């Protein structure tokens, strides 16, 4: 029998494989993530697990209409350095 993925591995795999072209994150409801998580992990609560992973800095959660978006930390909107990049684009740095 194949060994199950850890919560972190499952979430990373979901973000990388379920996101739509041009997007860096996934909507937990519309992508089917929540239901898939519950099925794979025998009814565990995806909200509790993703909140824990976010506190550990392993993912980034952004609230949106109808749920939340999940991002990998290195790809999340507002990641470190973006203010500098914005100022540079504006010609202010």
C-alpha cells in the first residue's frame, strides 16, 4: 500500500496541481480542495490543518469571497520585497 502524504505535502501538491493558469493560489471551495482533503484524510477538518500550516509559515492564507485562497509562501501576493518592487516600477526608488 502506498504511504499517505503529510498534510503539508498534500496542500503543496494541491496548490501546484489545482491552480488555474495565470494564478498562484487555489480557492479552497471552488477548486474542490476541502472535499478532497476530507476524503483523503478520513474526515479531518481542512480549516484547522491549513490554519496550523499557515501559523508555521508553510502556506499563506488570504480570505476571499466564499472561502480562502491558499498559496505557497514563496508565491503569495505581498511576499517580501514586493513593496520595493512596486516603488521601483513607479520610479520612486
